[in-house]
C-alpha cells in the first residue's frame, strides 16, 4: 500500500518550523500544500498578488529582476531548507521580484489567506510565524549589505 | 640543484617568462624559468616571491603552481597597480627578477586527519591552489576536502576549468557562488558565507584555510565561528605592503609581527585582536 507523506512531518523536519509545538504544526499543515515546478517555471511574478510563502524541499530557485532587453538579473538563489516570500505580510501584498525554478523544484506552500484567518483568532500563532520570519529577513539583509561591500575587489 | 634561497635574499635572480596566460580581464598567469638554469623551484604552499620589473618596481606575489611539480614557477597576478600593470604588459621571452620564496605556509601537516575547508574568494584562489595540489597529492591523509569559492560575477571565476575538474572528482567537494549574475548562470548566487553555513564537514575538528580580500576573510571567519570552528583551527593569508620580504624594513608590520616573515599565513587566534583594527 502506498502511504501519502504527511505534511505535518515535512513541516516538522523543516528548519523553519524547528521547535514548533505539535498543535501549531497541525494548524500550519492545514494551510500547507505540496507544489512542484519544472526548471524554468515561475513560482511568482513581480507585481502579481503574493498570497503564499514557500519552504524549499528540493531544487534551486532564483530570485530575479526582469530587465528590458537583457537576461534577468539574479539577486539570489535559494535551495533546500530556505524560505521565501514575505510579500504577503507587507502591503501591497504583491511579489517584489520574479521567482523562477532553476531546476526541478519541490516546495511546500503556505496559504496566506488561510493563515491570516487563524492569526486573527490566535495571536500567539502569528507571533510564532513572525519570530521565525524576522531572522530570515535579517540574514537576507546582512547578506545584501555584505554584497554592497563588493568584497572580492582587491585593495588598490 | 635548487634555485631557491639565493645567498643574498635581497638579490633578485633573473627569470625568463616562458608563457603568459590570460585568466580574467584583469588577471593573468606567468610561467617562469631561471635564466641561469637550476632545478625545481622548491616552495611550500602559501609562500610568496618578490617579482621585480626592472626599472619599475617590485611586488609580493603568492606562488600559484603545484609545489610538487618540477615544471616552471607559476604566479597568477591581478593587474591593479604600476608593477602588476607592467607585468601584464610583458610577454614570453621577457626577463624579470625573482626573490624568494618567503613567508609562512599553510599548516598542511597540522591538518592531517581532519576535514579541510578552504574558503576563498576572487583572486584569492591563486595562493590557495598550491595547497589544493598538496592536499590532493596526499588525499589519503585528510578527511573531507571542501573548496568554497566566491566571486563577484561568473566572468570573475578564476581557474574555472580547474574548478570544474576538481568538482568532477569523487573525493572532494567544490561549491561556487557569485555575488551577481544574469539568468544564463546556472550556479549559485549569494555570499560565500552561505556556503560555509551549508557545507558538510565536522566543525569541531575541521581545519579551515581562508584566503581572499580581507573584508571577505572577516565575514568568513565569522561564519566559520558560527558553525563551531575554533579560532585555533582557522588560518588565513594576510596581504600587506611588503618591501624587503625578510623582516628588515618594517613596511608590513602587523602589530608585533611582520606579514612577510611571520606570515602571510597566520593562525587566526594570533592576530584576532588586531584583525579588525584600522591602523595597527
């Protein structure tokens, strides 16, 4: 008999949800879905409504800016264990860039509408999510600052 | 017969340029041979030579060749100043002066039995290449071997073919990231420190060798520490304005040490307190 892998277990094992109580794991799992994108497929497009965030289970995605008459500029690549998509928390709730699968990608998506409803009735649940997102945002900001330094340039 | 360690360390030996190879838009490799003959140029991985363009000046350049190869002396140079620019303009058959080898080496014996993590960025891969050759020549003496390399763009990836060859081996791990790229690049985009966070090695026993611009080394040491690699097991190669190369002139004084004589390879805990100081 083929057993369907439970999203609860996948969420529990993802570093983003490390330490989350079993009750809350179930709640998040209720808003979660498995998604798969072939290489070249777009997970999100700049300007489109951002109503999900994603945990990367497998493969590599690129965060990109489209530029007229040029190949897209890749801002960063993300892979297994990474999280992306916090535009759903920030008005106007639209993707700030394109997200493209560079390889076959397997993701867990979490539905923002579903989560917002639950946060309204359980602020603790919202806190649990935000305290996980803030370090992700902080790390991305630190990495962006590091890249501003152009650190591979030799001292003149 | 060895051509190393001339009787007077201040006296350059004339070396002819056998070949010049363009590596990147501003980076090239010179293969050199002593004009007066001699045998293998013996050096240890991490050491440098002073290269003298007659009538222009002299600069310290790390050796980038294989320490166990009895072929030409190899230097990879980024043209950023007057002397390196003059070297870039030279051709096969031209003659330069060479003094060396000088300085400390990567502690390859100390690292035996451990995982070895090489963190490097930009043209810093050139001084790291001799140690990679050594580790591969004595592969059985080491645990996991990892090269974590960062560059500004895909076009700035040094020794690209060699990285691809190393990556295709089953007994080492090579990971490359760039700061920025277009959609044509199939590799990673992001900071080199992220490679450290992800890499598979034993942080409580691994030896880490770090070489690149100092700002890159600063963040790499931080990321290694966060993984649990102790300062005593981190070595890095410092770059300073070396002149005499033998500890006489004091140009490269770094706290209580001279980069030319006590370095360029330092154990991090020996320089930790002055590493972030603007002017020592």
